[in-house]
C-alpha cells in the first residue's frame, strides 16, 4: 500500500476537523483570559515570569499549528519502533477514519498549554502498545507505571523556545502527582469546570462537560 512506498512520516496522529479547531481555539483562549485575572493565579505568577510581574497568557503561548493528538512520533523512521507502528494492523485499518476524541481537561504550565485526551478502548488500539510514547518522556520517572495512553493530549500552545514534545511531559507530571495522591489545591469553580493548582506553575482544569472533537487518524510528513 501507499504507506510502504514512501518513507515514514514525522508522526501519526488524530487531526481535529477544522470546525472543532475553531471552537477549541475560542474556548482555550477564553480560559487563558479568565485564568490571567484570577487572584490565585496572580499569587503564583513568579512561576511564569520569574518575577511577580503580569503575564499576558494569550501572548505567552505561541500557537503550534494544526491541532492534533500525536499517537506515534516516527521522525521519518528514525524513532525507535516507528516501522513496527506503521505496520500495525490497526494503523492500516483505521488510516483515514474519523474518531470522536474526548478532551477531558485543559492544563497550563510555564512551558506548555494543552488539552488532555481520554482515549477509548478502540482508540487505544492506535496507541503504541509498548508504551514507548510514555518512555520517550524519560524525564518523568514514574511515567512507566501510568496506564497506557495517559500521555494523550493536544498541544494548544508553547512558551517561547519550548518544543511541543514538552506538553506530554508536563501532562504526565501532573497525572503522576495525582496518582501519588496529591490532591492539589482546588482554587476555583469555573464555568468550564474545577481548577486545581499542583504547585510550580502547574494548573489543571477538569472539564465539567468533556469536549467531543471529531478527528481524522492520519499522518504528517511536513
Ligand atoms: P506534541 O504531540 O506534544 O504536540 C511534531 O513535532 C509533533 O510530534 C508534535 O505534535 C510533537 O509534540 C510530537 N513529538 C515531537 N517529538 C516527540 C517525541 N519525542 N515523542 C512524542 N511526540 C513527539
């Protein structure tokens, strides 16, 4: 098939359809705007600016292009397990299919802004089985013991000089704190859901109503 004839892509993933991209961009910008004005956020500004100075979060995070949830970063075949992933039956079967992704939380750190994706059993068939996506986040030691697919996310923005790969690392850090029993500090009931602070600039908004996002499973060559 066509997947074998050309070299492997930069990555495989779910690409959000354009109608929902606009909706998510609006919702996420509204969230940043609100977060910026909260006293609780201002109290911890030092995490973001190194000084207690105001930050404009909408400027702080640069958009990173088409919204997607990476399943496997292949780096044109140079990444470990890339070929095996491309040859998985589920990858071939579902290539080009539309899925409904459930965006269950928004999170903000001094480095990244993202949305957590809660995968269904069917969607997990497209997640690298050996959890190497998790292993790639070597800077989070406890990540190995997290349930498969914990890292699934959509990057919504990155701080200056931060690579998008950091978003998954940041999410795993927050989930690891949760798993270790850290409750965090519930700071606010917002219209969208409950906002919790996990220390050192880590904020998580659990969405009351998950956002359902139609997305096409495909790949990106760049
Ligand atoms: P992201 O999934 O957090 O957005 C191209 O760089 C895409 O591949 C981005 O979407 C990026 O991060 C993802 N990516 C880059 N390097 C990666 C890695 N080592 N592991 C997993 N995903 C990676």
